[in-house]
């Protein structure tokens, strides 16, 4: 059986500048992986390239989802195949309610409008309760006037409703206070723990998120490539020694 995600020798650039320089990563079904690294190392670029952001150009390498080559697919095609990206900086959409936004997204993923309408209300209510979100939240416009914590909860709510095979979370912890972080991480854990068929890729700067979401593997990304991998204990090592130790480990 092929891995859930297999990235091989990935090189990518934006506006002619090479950012990813031979990145390889494998995620099996049921695993949670975390990518850590300093600013400018290519973490957000990697998440955008995985999801097919059109501003980034893949110059070499492949991205396989359960053995299928998705390297050349458009964003919406990857989404339909079960890939999901939670943004570091979610965009506001004034005039579009959370409920309408999520219902439209679910309809697109399911490909069945009747089924989406039939299941949506109950599903949305269940997932909002899980994330400790007030029911009035669904009537607000998407990210319009939201706090940092509300924006990140909405990203996780989207993940919960759409139920992707591979969830990519780009610095979901940034801008969150400790209470909001705990709630968001509880949601991630609940979703990730529900199936051995899915996988989660966390991208983060800090150890604090990994106190709540326990990854199976941690990878250090520096200068566009993974320089070190290990278990959960690697985050504690990085907290003490910094990223220079990860460079010297591969020198």
C-alpha cells in the first residue's frame, strides 16, 4: 500500500527565486508529522507548493498522494482528492457567512448538492460544539473582524467539516493566546485521532503547540531542505540547542 503522501526531491521557486532545494518527505496513513525551522527556511512555501499555489513553480521533483502523481494538479483538483490547507494568515470574505461558505465547500467536495444540504446542518453543529464555538459564529462573515483565535478556529472548523485525507496546517499556532491554542489543538487531536486513514502535517515555529498535539515525527527544514528528522523528543532538543545543531548533524 502506498504512503498517504510522498514528496521526492522537490525543488520550487517563486518569481525566479529558488526556495525549496531537494525536499523529500513521506507520511503514512494515521501519522502526524511536524515541520519546524527558522524564518525564511521555506516552511510556508512548502505548504503552498503542496496545495498547488499558482505563484510557485515546481522545477524538479514529484508529489504523490496515495501513489497518485498530483504534482501538476490545480488547487481545486487537489482539494477534491482530499488535500486541505489551513492558512497562516486567513483572508476575510465580507458578505459571505461562515455557514454559506462551508456549505458551498462541502457541496464541491462531495459533488452532491442534495447530500451536502441534508448532512450540513447537523454536521456543522457537531463540529462547532467540538471546537467550543458559539452557534452565532455561523452567521458572521468569513474572517471579517475576527480575532486571531477566531480565524484559526474557523480554519480547523473547515478541516472538521471537509474531513480531508491530508490536512496541512501552516503555523496554526501563530497569534493565539494559550486558551485559544488549547482549544484549537484539541480540535486537531480529535480529528486526527478519528481515523487511521488520514494524515496531518503541522508547520510550526514553536514547541508550545507540540505540547498539545503530539507528532509521530518532527522534521527540521532549513534553506529549503529537511536537515534532520526524529521523534517528539527532537522538539525539546531544538528548544535547548537551536537549529544550528540540526545543520551540524548533517554536515
